[in-house]
C-alpha cells in the first residue's frame, strides 16, 4: 500500500548467479573498450524482481605486456534507494582485505531482523503503522531545533554579507541540462592526492575547493571549444553527507549544496578563490539547515506521489527547462590503505555514479591509497564524448599546478588507450 519503506527479507530461492556474473571485454581489452563496456552495463535498468545489487567480473583486459586475464575489473552497482556513497564505501571495505594473505573469516551474524519470507497483509499494516507512528514522534521532537534553524536561515537570507559567493539560481542553460536518453558514456582519470593538496596549500584552499575549481576549468574548456559556454557560472550540486561520525549504516543520509564553479573566470587562480568563497557560503547555509534535513519522512501514499512526480517530469519535458544545477560533482572519501581481494592487490578504485533528468553529467571522485580517482558518468546525449571532458579536466589541473608550483611538474596520468581501468590481480572467474 506504499505506507512504509520496503523490507529486506531472506530469499528462499536466492541464486548468486543472478547477482554476480562474468563479462568479457571486447578486444583488444584496453581503456576505451573497458570504459565502453561499463557505460553499456550502467545504462541497463536494474531488475526490480530481485534485490537491487549486482557485480560483474570483467575479464579479457590487456596487461600492457601482451598477456591477458592477469587483470580483471569489478563493476558493481547498488540502487541508491539502498545506500549512499558513504555506505557504499563501508560495504566495499567489508568485501576487501587489508592484508595480501587470504583471511578465513567466519560468516558474521546478519544485520537484518529475521522475518518470514511471506508476510500477511495484517502484519504488514501493523508494522507500517508502528513505524509511521515512531517517525511522527521523532518529527515532533525535532520541531524546536528546526524552528531555530529556519530562523537562522531567514536571517542569513536577509544579510547580504552572508551570501557572498552563493550561486544565483536558476543555473544557466547548457547542453548538459536535458531529459535523459537510454545510453550512457563513461570516462576515468586520476590525480595524486599529494599534488592537489600542495596546490591547495599554496592557494589557501581545501582539497575540495581545488577539485571543484579544476572541474570548473575543465567544463569551461570543454564548453568553450564547442561554442556553448554561458556567461554566468555553471552551478554544481555537491552531495553532502549528514552522517554522524562512526555511522556506517546502509542507508541514505545525504543532501545537496549548490556551488558556483567559476566557469566565467579565465584565470585559474582567481577561479579557485571564487569557488572557495562559494563553497564556504554553501557549507555555512547547509550547516544551519541541517536540522531541517535530517530525520526520516513517512506519509501515507508518499512513494506513489513521488513516482507520479518522476513520471510527470519525464513526460512533460520539465528537464528541458531551467534547472537549479548544471552538473553533480561529488567527492567520496575512500580507503587510505592498500586493499586486497583473495590475495590480489587492488590497484585502482574508480567511481561510477548517476545521471539524472535535467542534470545529465556526474563527476565523482573518490580517494584510494593516495590517489583521487575520477569517474565521469553521463547521458550520451548530454555528453557524447566523456573522454574529452576528462582530458580537459586533467589538462586544467596540469596547468594550474604548473602556475602555482612551477618548479614541480604535475604528476597527472591521463590513462593510455591500452591501460586497464581496474587492476585487481585475481584468478579467472568461471
């Protein structure tokens, strides 16, 4: 009846082959072929008749020495209804080892409440009412802090000094802002964490500030080459985790803050300063609004209403109109240490994210073992040449680092066409 959240239950007919499967990457198994394979896998809708997670073991990758199948890539995806980026990182850590020696770890106890596989309508209604009541009580107890937060936000809106650098909505129209097509494009790159931190220290900016500014510069370079650069700065929607320290629960606790990317600024140093100011304003507003954003919402029929709204958005072409943001840019903190799978070292850790109606380009970076790994996931109509945008972003960082630290050449590696995306040295999977 759409009165409560969906339930996780044990599947008596569970078949692991429905979730984990092998894919052979087309010859010659280089970077371009792997990126295209991932784009095709990511474009396919998930099967709603089974739990919404899957993993493909991608074989047939070139190793750089003419030997194939010494490297494989894992492509995994979980529906965002199940977890957010931080929860996904926690799940990844559970699947990997911190030592090269394989560990015989006993099966941990289930984190889910044991429930029968089949529920009566009466039991579902009772559980839904119990959860609904608990959520309403939680909402009521939060009202005092929410009223205080609303008052602070109103004061901020009336004080021009506190909105310095804040982006002006709506976002300018670009080729990225359109309804989604069925196809996807995908491209990856990498930048050492030490390099981007060194630039940040010189410019009195955070790692996130520099990354956002570099993305802004890359987007400016890409759109300018196509003759489609708007006069107003592009606006990024940046996901912000609302999780408390130590919270590794598998759910969604995230909101979005808008940041102006300085695409109207030609000078790279000035762009970093402008992006840093916009990010500070957005962080301050998000912090003050946090009490309004936390907590679960439950209203009878809400899922049905949201589905209807999504369908209406798709059919009416609203995604072609003005949008609050142009692109999504996300930084997901990942593991700092080297990880292993069945004794094989995980060499790279590229993210694959989500394109949405009206916002067809997603730039996500996640850190692993001292490197920032960039993944560009896009609607093929909004960004048919994701590799060109990747090259523009990496070129922008090379130029920024050369300008800020001219004595030290940038240690950036746009990936060669024959290099594999992921490099877990794993045995062949049948």
